[in-house]
C-alpha cells in the first residue's frame, strides 16, 4: 500500500519518579509518500471537523 501526504504522530509517556505524574510528549512528522508492507499496522483517521 502506498500512502501520500502522511502525518505520523508518536506519543511517548514518561513517569516522573518523584511525583509519579504521567508526562505525555508527542512528536509529529510529515511524509510526502509512504510505502507500507503487508504486515504493517496502519491507523487511518479522518480529519477532524471543526466548526
């Protein structure tokens, strides 16, 4: 499968050892063309409608 104009979002959760608070960090990158092998897992979500 080939996808175009892809945005990848990676979310990591770190736990503060003193307060045990969960800290969420997200990084995003845009990829103009992405090839996905047959054994890959892809989550495709429609764009959010704001208005």
